[in-house]
């Protein structure tokens, strides 16, 4: 091999060919971006441990510890029959003994959001709460 | 002459900021989002201040805003849910219900789970 030929092999014959193209990289990054945008959930889910113990909700098994929050269709709340505002209800729940159990009984037309708000108050007060749908009041 | 050369230089470099932004977006979605199996229908769980991170339980029940049910990926109704639970029933069930669904429906479903022998149920919420 002549000197001139070996020089030609060693040196890239065109500078623009030697540069790596960015386009495939961008393609792959875009695809990854779209995958993560579609596959990920931005709002993290949190669980409420909702007590479904077998002794909640039936009047025969009501004990002194069992309290009932009734949610009315017009947004009203009753704790053991007393009409209360949301703030008063939260205060009353905090005042209950910690071994108390709570039954949240929504009327027809009450959304889960309102019921969960009360369940959340109960867990803030450290009380086990369950969600029921009493048959008689449908 | 000088002007044309500068323009050509700008054309080749203009891709790099784009890649930077796309990279940042990619990293944002990788870090902030959590990879999760898609829900069978669009779902907006109610808000709570619970700190218990949601995790996949033995079984999963989805309730849509209009009351449609999906248990472990199969469409069920309130009547066929007990059969879908199987024997023995799962001990723990995660219930992901839309915040707009009627609370009485969820109450009835929880009662149905309890009667079928489910020990614990977890209601999915989002942090408020």
C-alpha cells in the first residue's frame, strides 16, 4: 500500500459524514417522552383503610360505641341525629373516645366525595369508620 | 458571505435546545409520574388527607362515575360481583371509585364484599 493510499484511509474523506446525526436520538427521546406521558399517573393514589367488619351497620348489633353520621341529600350532616356543620362535626368526632366506631350513612344522591370527606375526618380523629347504605332509607 | 455562513451555523445548532427541553420533559414525567396500569375507564378518585400509599391488593374493583363496575379487568354488575369474587374470596380488595359516584352504591358494594367474606377493603383517594 502506498503512502498516499494509507493517508486516505486514515483520514475521514468528508467531515460532514463523520458527524453523528442527532435525528435518531431525537426520535427515540420523543418516543420515550410520549410513552411516559401516556403510561404515568401524575396524581399519586392514597388508600383509606375502610373498615368492613361484620358488626357495622345493623341496628341489632349497635353498641354504645357505635356512632352514626347521616349525610342528607341537601348537604346536611347528622351525628347521632344532631344536625351539625362540617367544622362542628370534625370537632365532635375528635371529642369521641378512640375506641368508638363510626358508620357513615349517605342518603340517595350524596356523592362519594362528601362521604369520603367524613371518613377522612374520622381517620383524622383516629376513629375507625365504615360506609354503609341502609336498606330502609333508599 | 459572512452572513450566510453564520446562518448555516445557526441552523445546525437550533436542534440542541429542543433536545434539552424534550430531555427535561422526559425526566420530569419519569420522576413525577408513577407507572401504573391503566384504569378500565377514566377515574377521578375523591380527595382525602390519607398518608397510606396505595398499593396493589389481591383484587381490584373499579367503579366509574356512572356506576359501571370492573373487577380485576372483567366487567361485572352489582349482582354478579359476588360470583366474580370466586372461592375463597380475596382477603383484601382495593376499591377505586370515582368521586362523583353515588356513595350508597359504594356502601352497598362494600357490604357485598363483606358478605362474600372479604376481610379488608381499601378505598382509593388522591391527596388533597
